[in-house]
């Protein structure tokens, strides 16, 4: 299946060549230095040199730069930055290394550091076209359209065969309402690669804004015909239908996009706007919530715009003092996924979830929704149903036990029908943690997600790796939840949680069910106690970890006591 080329991959492909001394044919050093070498062979040669410690000085800088390129392609941005920083220390004048580190910073949401690297690379080589493009994208995301246009102009002037320079300038010109200029840029991009999906996908939007709807639909329809599961195409066609006033058609396209990828921010945000227009405020809020929350620091331009709209409209549609619920109402959703269809079953999660559901009922939760062995569609239905309950509550708690891991910087919970033949399938077959955060987000005070899910990735042995995603064998990555949220992991990021021995409940669920029944233990301290209990029970092999906290001006207790 064809896909929209990722900006990261395209930029890296264009900048993979690294200036070096003349090659010595027939050995790893020659291949590592060779800018024309096949990318995988070059990466392997550089790794061989580094692993054997057979390279130093600027040659080591080249090898590290190539390794950093590979790490960015896998979205292992933390290690990419570390590796590229070592390369910069060894060869401060290597502008491609500076550009790559800038890209790693940019994809990490560290725009100021990225800009510093791009500026330094351009100071050293003012005719290097790629950093202008990357810098322009930061300006575009910031809304500085003239600065973005200036950078894309320079990118095109110094790298006229770089397709993204043309398509990105066309996007900026579209936002500046220079539609004829945008169409001219798309025509130049078409000369470079007439099959590029980002060409027709973006031109569809430009034609729509021009009121040339037949041309717009021809572009979007053509992309969708080639790629029937291309969410980018469905979202763009929905946007054009919105421009034309075809709200039924737009709703159908956004809903189709969400059937393909229920985690998609643009489709949720767009569909929320249609529901709001139709006065279906509850459904609009649900979609806006699904688009509003992010656990990472970076969004692509269109995603950032869609998320900003969702956040703004959600705030406008959320009463400042919600009514209709008794004071102190507490609700919970408890999920135990064990009967996996395509990998080995987990005996503990259904048992653990029953234990936790019982404990929450015992401490007075008015509503506890308990579910086991959820497929993808049932999982999202359960989250949507629970989100409606959370809107009427002070506390909203989700407990999940089952398979869960991080792929490509995103944390996923795994439904029982997931196949995950390739790592990129996670975005369409699994449940992004942001969607669980959204489900508890409507509660007024305590918004708590508990993940007893840091188990080994059972799909890893057969899961196909792709160039653009990092495959993780176990654990979750660390996150940054917003104010007023707590996310509790049964194990530290990158580690796995243990199951109980001989049919017993897991160490984490056992400690959790026991400690939440203890009166007068404030929630922050309670999870510190649970951490210590699990650490001790597992003989220092498992350590739970908590991110975020509830609102700071009030104490919260599962059992208040007298």
C-alpha cells in the first residue's frame, strides 16, 4: 500500500550523504565514507566500525552521523540526539550532522535547539538547501508565514530538485491565499515526482480553497483510489466537503478515517466541528476530547492546527461548573485483556481486573464498568461510554491490564484482536494512551489512569520493522501528562511487569487492591506506598512509576476515614 511519505524520511533521504575523505575500496571504512553507498549497507558498515572501535576523529564523526540518521528513522530521538552530539563534538563543521541533530530536536518538540543547529549549519554553508526547508517548517508551525515562505524560497533556490521544498512552499502560499503561486509550485513538484501522494493530497486543499471543487475532488479521489486506507486523503476530502457545505459527505469521510484509524486527531477534530454545527454538543465534546490531549511535544502542522481547534472548542463547550451530579461522584472503567487471538493468552489480566473492580466498589465508587477481552472496536466503545460517565463525576479512573508497549514514541494498549504484522499497524489496530487520557479528561478533579500493562511485546519476534518507526520489545516510554492528570505504570518505562505465581494476582494489582482500602492515605502518598510494596514483593525486580499529579490545592483519598 502506498503511503504519504513522511517528512522525516524524505529529509533524511535527501541529506544522507555526508562529506568525507576519499574512500578506500573494499572495506567498511570505504563504505561508511561513501555518500553513494546503499543506505542500509552504509549504516551497517558504520556500525561495524563503531562496534569494533576501529575508527576515530572525523571518520568516527561520519560513522556516528550515519548511525544518528538511522536512529531518527526509527524515531529513537533521545539516542539520536546523544549520538549526533558526539558526532558534532568530533567534527563541528559537518553541516549534515548539524542538520540531522536539528531534525532530531525538531521531532522532539525542541524547536529552539533545532533552530540553533539549522542556523549554525547555514552559517557554515549558506547554500545548503535542506536546513532552510526544515527551518521553514518550524516557522510554519509557529504561524510565521512570511518567514516560512522566505526559508522555502531559499531551500528551492539551493536545492531545486528537492520535492518537499516545492510542496511546502505551496502549502504556505495556500495559507497566504496566493493560490496561483501555490498551483505553480505544485506543477514544479509534479515535474520531480508526479506520483508523490503529498502533491495531490495538498493540492486538493488548495483547489478547495479556490472554489475549484471539481479539481479538488479529482485530486483527493485519485489519492483515495490508489490508497483506499489513506487517512490523509479522507481527511483532506472531508475538509473540502466542509468548504463546499457538504456536511453529510464530510461526516462520512471523517468517520471513515476513524474506522481506519480511531486515534486520528484530524478526523476527531473535524467531526467534532460538524457535530457542534448540528447542536449535538455531547458528541462534539467527545470528539474534541479525543483530539485535544497529547503526551508528546511534537505535532505535524495539520495535526497541530486540528488539535488547537479541538482544545479551543472543548474549552468553550465545557461548563466551568458542571452540574447534574452528586458531590464526590467517582466512576471507574476496569479492563482486563487476556484472551489474545494472535499471540499467547495472558491468564492474569481478567483476574486482576476483577480484583481491582471489586476493590473500587468496596471503597464507594458509584459506577464501576468492568470489561474483559475487548476487541479494538469494543475498546473504543467502552472509552466513549465511560467518557460520558466521567463528565458527571469528580473522579474518573481507568485501570487496564493486558499487553501494552511503546512504538514510534507512542504508547499503545493492545486489543485482543490485534495482529500487528508490522510496527506501523499499531496506530490503526491498537489504542493510543492519549485516547484513555481523553476518556478521564472530563472529570472535575481526579483523572487517573493505571496501567498494569508493561509486559513483553509478544508481537516483536514476527513484527515487521519499517524505516520510519522504532520497534520496542517491552515496556512503555515516559510521558508528560497535562496538569490535573495522574498516570501510574506498574513498572518503570522500558521494564516489564510481573504476573503472579501459580494463579495468584499480579504483585501490582495485589498491592493496589490492598492499599486503596486503607483509610486516610492521600492519593500521592498511596502510590508511593504501592511502589515500595511492589519493589519489595518482587525482590527489587519491578518498580511502579507515577507521572503527573491531581490538582495541588486539595487532598484526595480513596477512603477518607473519620
